[in-house]
């Protein structure tokens, strides 16, 4: 599947500008980006739910997205996709199987999606996670070549999320190409062969999770001081070489540096004795933030300056932080 | 698509409120309006109350099932995103509209049959065998026009707006077409408009059969025109909807 210079403008808003990317068969690809980066627009174009602005093209399996969908080559779970009400899970999944040109037996699809036990339940009486599994079942109701998933694990608890990704890996192992958009960077890190980072409608990075981390370049430095630093010491800490970001919380300090050796050397030069010193490579999440920050800084006057203090990294969805 | 039609029907049959209104309520209304003086002939009409209202209520019941039921369900399904999900299956665009029209028309059949049975069994209407069959067929075939209208309204309006709009269209068509009271009792200008409404042509089919005639070509033509108009509007609105949501 291939995007060639695909743009999409809504009124005066350019949601996607000149995206060119090609996915190879059998890849598992994660699409990362803060809210408003163009993820959903990208998936909509790929599935033929929207058409790109004149000049750009989107081709799927050598044909138009709509034709590929009609041929049953694509299965998709969208955030905005709803379910038919007033029917049972089994009936809805059977419908999905019968609509697919190469549909699987419904019982098999139910079992794969972990729905056998709730197959006789009414669709409108399901929890969020169960409904999401039904959507997954509809997307895998037949022998499609490409699976497209928009935030597939939203609303699932940790256990069902793991079950879900196990099922997903089986799909990929069976030779399917999988493209998923996610806020959970650890999912992209663990599952994807390839990560696409979108930012403000542009492709910011394209590579394996390891490559993306390397692109960000920076390393993380963390240590604890004997006492809470006073104003003078804080200025000195912020002035250490190579830093892109400093964050102070009481006596504990977290930094990000593009030259950790120089930073640590200068740190000792201040006459300090840092305890619990840690120097580590960035996780995908931090790498992602570094990349989007860098793009913000290059992009516009409203972009945040680098090196300012910001909240500690946590397991919150990326967009909440990436938009700070 | 056959599976989708089957599921749509199954789902509507499970909806007891909907079944009550579309199936039980037209024969009840028929009994209430025409039950007391079945043989009376209304001024300006050449048929008895029982005959006039049998056709009118068969049409009214069919219209309830297909206009109100269809429009609300479609508007809701658009909101829920089910229509969007269906767009991601191999079902062609016209398949969804077709399935909606077909399943709605299937649901209009029981209310039509029940009104006719009430006419024969309770109201003492006597017609030839061919007339009964022709009446049922005309009432049923005509309901497709309104099923398409229901689909169009479902795509035109969203959320809270769909019920008032559907109700307005439904009652305007029912009154204007003389379904609830003969149009001869209404002012001239209403009658003039009424003559061009699909509901008027719809009941005119059945009334011609009751008089032992074949349905008039003019009425059939008018209904066919409306069917093309409504189905065209439904298809256009469907395409527009899937482009923008």
C-alpha cells in the first residue's frame, strides 16, 4: 500500500501535508503521533473513507482503497466505528463473516477474538472492552491481507490488552500486514517492526523502534542530591553542557542530554556528589517526545522552547504530554 | 446482503414497542374509526367507511413501519458509527440502502395483512378473491416508496432532529393524502395539494381495486416518480454522508 504526496485539507486546516510512504507486505507498523497529528486522517484515506486533495494518491494492493475494501482485502477497527444494536454477538459476527468474500466460519472468529463465552449476549449490553473485541472480530471475519486498527486497545484492561496483542501477533505471523495507530508507546515498542511518527500532518520519522530511539539521540540522566538545591545551584545545574531538558523535584534531578559524558563530567566539576546516578538511553516514549519537541521548536513561534522543566514521564497517553 | 436483511428483520421483530405501533395499531385504529358505522357512506365518497378506511389504514400502517422506523434507526446508526463500520466491509454502498428498504417493506406486510383480515373478519367487507390479493400487493408494493423516503430522512437529519422531521412528513402525508379523514372534508387548496401527494396515489391504487378496476396508470406513474425521487435522494445523501463523517 502506498501514499504518494497525499494531503488532506479541511477548510483552512491542513490535516495531512504531502505524506509519501510505502508499506511492505507482512510488516507490523505502528502509527504514532499526538492528537491532531493526522493519524485518523491517514487511516481514513487508506480505507477510502475520505479522498486525498488533488495531486496526491493513495493506492492499496494496486487499486483504489474502496475497491480493495470491496474485494475484502482489508479489515479495520476504527475508533468511530459502531456496532449494530439489538442483535447478539454471534449474529453480528456471522454477518461480518457472510459479508466477507472469503469469510471464516463464525465460530472460529468468535473463538479467536475471545468472544465464545459472550456470543449470546446482546451487542448493546457489552462493556467497552468487550465491544472492542467484537469490532476486532468483525475486522478479522475473513481472509484479509491488511488489518488497520485505530487505537485498538482503548477501553481494555491490562489482561485483555495482552490477550489482544497475542491475537494480533498471530495475525501478523499468518502473513498479514498490520497497521495500527496508538497512544500507548510501549505497544508500538513491543509489537511493531516499524514505527511511523506523524506530527502536524507530516511524517517526522520512519524506522524501527530502535532507530527512532537512536534518532532522538539524547540520553536520560537521573540522580539525587544531598539537599534541595538553592537558586544559585539550580542555575548552575541548568547551565551544564549538552542538556536539552532539566527537571527538578525536591532533591531529585532528571535531565536529558545529547552529550551525557560531558554533562556528568561537568556535574562532578560543580563539586557535587550525586547519589543513585543513572544514565540510560531513552525509551520510545521519550524519544517520541524529543522528536516532536524538536519539530515544534523548528516549526513555529508558538513552539515551546527546549530545556524547560516539564512534568515527569509517566504512563499517561503520549498526546497529553506531547502537547505541553 | 441477504444476511443483513435477515438480521434487520430479526432485530425489528425483537423491538416490541415498534411492533406494537406498526402492526397492532393500524387495525385498532381501523376498528375505532370505521367500526361503528361500517356501511355508512361518507359525503362526497362512493365507498363505505369500512372500504375507505381499510385501504387507508393498510397504507397508514405500512407507512408507520417504514417511514418512522427506518428514519430513526438509520439516524441512530449513523451516530453510533455502524454505517461507517459497514463501509469497511465488502458490502457495496447501495447494499445498505437496499437492505434497509427491503427489510422495512417486509415489516410493513404484517400490518397490511392484519388490516385486511380485520376488514374481512370483523368489518364484514366482502370482495372477490383477486381483489384481496391485488389489495395486499398494491399496499405492499406502494410501501417501498415510503421505505425509500424513510431512508432519505434518516440521512438528512441527525439525532434529535430526526423524530420531529419524520413525524411532520408522516402526518402531512397522512392528512394530505386522506389517510386519517377523507380529503373531501378538507379545504379545496388542501385537496389540490393532496392530489399530488404519494399517499393519495397510494390509496388510489387500493380504491380502484375495491371498485373492481385495475389501478390507474396515472397513480402508478406518480408513485414510480416518487420512488425514483426518494431512492435517488437516499442514495445521494448516503454517498454524501460517507464522504463527510
